[in-house]
C-alpha cells in the first residue's frame, strides 16, 4: 500500500515476493541529474551501447545510431537547445540516440534498389527501435552503478541538433541520455496502479477516473514528503496542463518531412 493507503501503486516496495536481481534493479530506477566528477570509461560506454544493440529490432532493420558527444562547445549548444538543463553540458557522458534510416537507404543502393521512404510506419519502427536500444543501454548503465537522465528536449530544435551532429537525411535525434555516477540522494516515484496498466482481455476503463483520483492522492503525499524539490502537485493536474495545451513542438512535422520522413 501507499503512504495514503488509497491505491496499490508500483515501485520498489510494491512486491513482497522474492525478486531477481534484474527485477530489483528495474524497480529502483529513477532519473539522476547531479553527478560526481568521475569519468565514465570508454569500456563502459562501449559495453552499454553493445547491450543496447541486443534489444529487439523490428524485422532486424537496426535503425538506431548512437552518437557520443564530448566536445564542450557542442555540449554547450545542446544544453541551450534543451532549455538550459545544465547536466546536458556537464554530465560525464552524453549519448544521442538517433532514429536512422539513412543506413538502410544505403543498403538499398548497394543492391540497385531505391528505398521507398517517407512512410509513417518506417518512422515508428525507427523511433521504437531507438527507444528499445536506449532502454537496454539504461539498464546496462544502472547495473554498472551509473545514473541516467533522458533528454527529450533536444526536439525543441531538431534542425540545430542535426546540424551540430552532421546528421544525414533519413536520420534525426530522438533524445539524449546523460550518464554519470550519482551525486545525489534519489527517490523512486510511485507508478500508476497495476490495474491501470495491465488489462485482462480487453480495455475496460470504467474505473479509471476513480483510480486516477486515488493515485493523485498518492502522488501528493509523495511530492509533499520527498527529501528535495518538495511541491504540492498530483499526477493528473500537470498531465492535463501538458497535454491540454494547443501546441507541443508543432515544428516537428515540417522538420521530419524535410528530412524525408513522415511524408506519407
């Protein structure tokens, strides 16, 4: 049960049965935004990305490219793009995960084919592939004692990011990933109740409003009692503010089309 006792939410204390070390690691996940000065070794980065490559890939298209950015000036500019999040500039390691169909177009050219590009399905496949590779990489990184923070704000100015990284057509940066050894105490946020996530046979959302209301109470308790960045906030209120606004990076459609993606 949660602190409020109102709804069974999921987090590191949700299970009472024995866990495997892998499940235990997954249940402890949280974002880390402050890091020590300890460098992340090249060997660790290579192992992390290699673990990422072992993620499932739709039809084995392998449409992900990872770019490690070390140049301080490039890091500073990516920080600007990301709304000034300082860890983009100063985290010990920064990886950029790209949905990359350019390589697949090259495969077609090697065999005298012209890739039929621009389909939404291709964009979905490439983006999902990038997310799967990244999450595998995150699990590997956390198993090595590293903390991580995803940076979706690179999509604030995808063209500038593409220019900074020299991305070809059919390739765009989906998000970044900061890595380093944690220099902060972290608390795992309670997740949605299991009954809102796992459905049996079909989607039955009749009880969802009441379950969300209970979860809101849990999140208010969590935010009010955590050790840092205390605030009075539920879960549904900021979600409503975020998803209820008229525009959310409306420039992305034109950018994707300009890069030969999402044209049909």
